[in-house]
């Protein structure tokens, strides 16, 4: 495929790429040659207006037709072949196997929503009339779901496929019947264009209104503001940093009409190693945690950032645990981060953590080329953690912090200090059950997913998944961005009262 | 019962009623004798902190125990007997039969959620493990729901029971497992205290933590701000005006942690009378609309405020329609509004509408005592409506506006001008079906409930109800404040991964 560097505005490739921005080859550490057009405000406005024009007709397509559209997008992504993998690898520095896996997951997500649509109306409730009811007759009322309207989606830096152009937000919005205006991430614009080409082919094959999908390229922050404050945009999906997410939230707060903002912002994913587990499996658990931490250079939203144990620095079990973790981590290869800016942020954060009083460096990973970063494991005690707010923040990348608590009471205090998280894991043996039960009763209110004896990385895409949680894990605690429930973010209830069959959606007819 | 005039703070009646505010007898039009204590910031803070302290234990009560608690509240409200009816009638000016009906509905709502809880976990999804799955084993994942935490609820002026102290917001929050801090409405504080006494009795009978419910009295606006910005408050329910609702929304927007705000703010509830219906049933439909408009002096959130027809002023069908409406309306008794301030607002709005160029007064209801207001029906054409933004706003009370459209195209233009509404009705015959179908495809995106050949007043409390809709009908389009789905506002999903049976809630165990 030729990469044009242009925006896809309702079926047209537009924009002046001269003076535009370039992507960065994360592996060779050099700017790429293709330049990409920063979308103009006219282009963004056209994309949103065309999406809005397409809304009513797209919202009325049958679930079967939308399912076919989603499957066709998946097929067209598949048809991009190796070019998609090499492009995404270059733009993100992620290895080919990871990108191949992510491609499979992305297509799997599209098919999951297609399956859901083919199964029929979601959660419809029908209460028939009862004309004999006293004191008043009961009307016929039927609860269905409507799509919200145009959805603005922001691609994530760390998942160039599964949380980007045709990722979970796009798939669930399109499944719900909402047109999508997608803001590509400036770190992987060529990957975005390839996937947008696939979506455009699916639009042509399925004869869908071209307004239903637009891809906006750009590094200009005004584009984001324009999207989230546009009166035709009725919901926004975002996966990224707390800093940027809260800027978007504040802009959305200025709207005369409130709209839902689904921001997945940050998580330290605390890992609790309970006393018996630490005593009996310290090495295995340490190795498991290091393995989870290394996934994608720690650039997973579910990366295990804080490991909580009960014990003193001099305890045998604790030493055995940290020794095993240190040995494992020190053998881990250095690697390139998603962008040079993230590498710089990571390097600065590691330096700051290393300079923090009361924090010790347990181990670092192997060092590499100039552009590579290395893993780092730190340790501290609860008192230091409690009094040092910077330690409470997510450190994006393959670094973790061990927090030693004196006793279970302190472990509970640590738990109460937590803000919201996507996940937490309790690593325990049967002999820990009483403490695990007590912990889980508080911990459950701090997380979107509570895990037992498994690592947090690897998010299963299924009906029972929840990828969200208390703020800042999500700006909208009642929703998940992964799994089939994610479609509900872009639908809302509607009650049809006493409607003739001909005016009811098919799924609500007798 | 003795009315103390005090706040109920976690089981204790506190506050200095000297210098407090008094309720107003809407019928006799005189201030009442009991004075009520404006809650202090210390009392509000104590109520919220005690609610938060009670949260974990209350969240872990069994659904059966919460169901019993809700039913007991209903029984204790019933046991208040006639005193509740006479008190609410005096404070609101609503007739006894209406208050008796509303009491029945309030107890019915409590029992509806009790039924729901007794039926078992809501929407739980269990996906078992599959260790043989390739390329990776599938973990055991189970989706359940957790209560959000302390909920702040604001009582509505127009429903002193069903949308107030033990109304739908309180019932659904308590059902979900959330403690409630209730701000009473200053227009009916004695009614609020009586119901709070009933709740306190139920707390004692069911041995529930006293922090689970507090009643805050007051006229001081700082109380509202303190409730919605308190870090322990995790959701807010409000039914009231768009003006006050948006003040609360803006205060909530200032919080570091976003929380859901469920504000039901305003609705003009357009009534479409389709051409054949107008031609053949003009008198019956006119009388039906007047009857609906008169409910509670038009002080229903679903009051039919705008009636849309196709026709010219000189058309026979139109004249027959307005003649019948005018005749019916002119026979309607005057009545007292909920508060003198509302009477003043209504009177001012009627005067402004009467003075609006292009708007004609079709009829007024009977006049009454000095403190009474009279119904009023106006008419205008679409061009005037389109160019006069004040006509688009809700006029709270028993006044409606007929909008004449030249043709169906103009009726569709009117529909596109609409902001969000709780309801709309299409009044039509079979011969109108083609136009009704076309209309409903756009209209459905403007309302929370679409009604055919029935009046909008009277909200059925059932599983398929939706009482919400696009802004300003609701600040949170994805939720309903009436019906069993209302419980979802105060719950959020949680995924349990690979958890031992003993650590799972009962409903998620094998």
C-alpha cells in the first residue's frame, strides 16, 4: 500500500502533507520519510458533520449488516498482510510477534461484537399491556437501546492496533450504530493510515455511508479540543495518560451539553504477595512478576507497578524474594520505548525514584544501545511510601516498586491509600485465605478487576471482562473498554410505549 | 409524630432550630409554625463520614437483608398514616388523593427493588476457565456488580414522596448497597422528617448501621455544594430545574475525581397530533391533552408542554381542535402551585409568553384566590417558534403552546430543533402510519420514552421503563431514574479473575 500521509475525511483522502509531521522509527531511531498532514479545523469539522449526517441511516442498519461490516473490516485488516506488521513494529519498537498477536486480538474484538449483534437485541425488556390492572391499566412498554451519535475516539500510543484505529473503542461504537471520528496517534500515523485504508475498503464492500468513519492525523492539540467540544460529538473514548485525559475531561466539562467521556488513564496495578505465598513460593512469584513487568517494556496499562509484601528487609523470605527478582530482572534485555519522549520520561522518573530518600534500587536490567531503556526494580517501606506522594503515581515503563509492610494492618493501610486501579492481584496459598478474604473486601473497591494467583497483564476479551475501575483507572467507573459490555458505552436506553408493531425495532416486536 | 425540625445525622436528631427556616402552607398560604435547622457544615461532614464508615459493611449485607430493609421502610412509611398525607398536602398544595397515590408508588418502588434483590445477582456473567485453549489458556472470569459508595440525593419539589426522602433515588441507592445522604427540599421539610423517622425505625428494626441514612435540612446553598464536592460522595442524584442542576454539575466538574451526576432537569414533552388524527379526532385529543396538562397543576416532569400540528389557523380541523381545547381548559379550576416562588415564576412566564410577538392566547383556566394560578394555552406558528428561543424552554406549570407547522417537512424541522426530552407522544391513526414512521426515526433520538396514542403523564414503574433521555432531560443519557434499571446508576462492574469460591460473592460462586 502507498502511505499518502493524508487524512481520511468521509471517504476522501485530503490534506497538505508539506510541512507536516513525520513518524519516528523506534527501532532505527530515525525520523521516517513520509510526512503526514496536520488536519485543519475545516477537515475536522467536515469529518464530524459528515459523521452526523450519516448517523440516522447508519443507526438504522440491521444488526446483521453491522456485524457483516465489522467482520469485513477484520478481513481487510488481515489482507494488509506483513506490511501492517512491519509498519507497526517500526513505528512502535514492539516486536513482530507482539504486533501479530495484537492484530489477532483486534480482529477478534471486531468479531466479538459481530457475534453479539448476530445474537440479537441486547438486554431488551418487554412488559405487555394489562388493561384490567387496577387502579389504572398498565401500558405496553418495551425497553430497547439506541446509539448515542457521533463518537470521537483517540488512539492509544501503546496499542497501535487493539486500542487504535480499528480497536476496541471503534469496534464497539460501530457495533452500537455510532459513526466514528478517529484521532490517530502521532506516534504511529502510517499504521493508522493502513488500518483506515482497510476500513474504507470495508465501507465500499458493505455499501456503508462513507461518513461513518474518518481518520484525523495531526500533532496539533487544537484538533483534540475541537473534537471533544463539537456539538455533534456525543461521546468520547480515550486511552492515555492521566495528564492528557484530564485536559480532555476539562474541555468536555465546558460543553453546554454534558456527554460521556470514557477515559482510561492510569493504574499501578498493585500485586499483593501474602505471607504464606512469600514464605513458600518467593522465587516463583518473583520470576512471575518480572515476566509480567517485562511485557511490552512495561508499557501495558495493566503492568504490575507495585509489589506489596509483609516483612522486614532482613527477613529470609523477603531476601529470597528480592534476590530472585533481582536475578531475573538483571538478565532482562534493554529495549526501545514507544517514543523517544517516553524514553526520556521514563529515564527521568527512574532517576527521580532512585534519588528518593528511603527508596533503594534492587536491580536494573541489562543496558543496551543509546536509544534503549533498561528495566529497574526499587524497594521501600510503607512509612516512606505513605509520606511520598510521587511513589503513588504510575511510572510508565518496565519499573516496579516493592513496598514492605510491617504487618497485615499496614498492608490494609496501604490498600486504603490506593486510588483507583484497573487491576490488583492477590498472590496467596490456602493458608493465606483468612487474610486474603479480609484484604479483598477493601481491595475490591479500588479496582476494576481483582485477580487471584495470576498476573495482571493479558486482558481476556470476553463477556465477563471489566477493563475500567475507579478513577484514574477510568473517568467513567460504570463502564469497561474491553469485552462485549463495552458496546453499552455508546448506547442508551429508550422506552417505547404503546407503539404499533410497524414502528418498533425488529428485536422489540412481538 | 412530633416534628423536631432537626437533621437526622447517622441516627441522631441534631441541629439548632432557632433562627431556622419555616415551611409554607401552600393551601392556607401562611408560614407554618415549626422551624427547621439549617444543617451546619460540621453536620453535613459528619453525615457523609458516617455514611462512608458504614459503606463497606452495608455493601456486604446480603441482597435478602437489603430487600427486607427496603420493605420495612415501606411498612414504616405506611404506618405514618394520615399524618404523612395531611403534612405533604399542606406543604405542597397537592390534593390528598394525589399524595395517597404517590405514597403507594413510593412504597411500590421500594418493593420493586426488594423483588429485584430477592431474584439474585443482577446480570452476573460467568466465563469458566479453559486451560486447553490455544495459544493461551483462558482464565476463569466472572462479572459482578459493586455499589459505588456514598450517594448524595436531592429531593424534588414536585414529588414530596416518590422523588424525595425515600423516593426512587434513595430506594435504588440503598438497594445497590450505597449509603444515602439526603438533602431535603426546603418546600416540604416536615414531610421529609416524617419519612426520615420511618427510615430510622426501619434501620433499628433491621439492625442496619445508622450511618446508612442521613437527612440534611436547609435552605443554605453551601450545603448542596458541600455534598457534591465531598471526596467520600461517589454519585449524586437530583431532580429539579435546569438552572440548579447545572450549578451542581459545574461544582461536580471541579472535583479532582469525576463522579456520575444523575440530574433530571427539564423537558417540554412534545405532543404530535398527526394529520388524520387531527382531522378525525380533534376534540377527543384536545380534551385528552388538557387533562394531561392539568395533572398536579402541570408540575409533572412529563407535562405535555408543546402540541405540534400541521395546519393553518383558518383550517376547520385546527379550529375544531383549538376550540375543544379552549373550551376544556377554560373550565379548569385554578390551583395553588408548589411554592409561592413557583407561582411567581409561572405568572411571569405566562406574562412573557403572552407578550411574545406571534404568540396568541387561546384560552385561560378559571381564576381563583389570590394565591392561585390559572392554566393557560397559547398558539404560534413554526416560523415564530423557530425564531424565538424563549419558546423552546420549559414553562413549569399548567401551560402549553400549540405550534402550527405548514406541512410535514416543517414538522420535521421542528423535531430537529428539539433538545432532549423525557418523552414525546405521537397521536395518530393508521392512515398516519407512513408519516408517523418517518417522524419516529428522528424523534426517537430526542427522547427517553416515545409514546403512541397515550399521554406522557403517568410514568409506569417497571423493568422496561426509561425516565431519562438526552440533555437536559438527563445529565446522564445512559440511565433511568425510574424503574428497576435505576439501580444500575449506583453500581459498577467488577471482574473477578481466578478467584477461589470463598472469596467470591455468593451469586458468582459455582
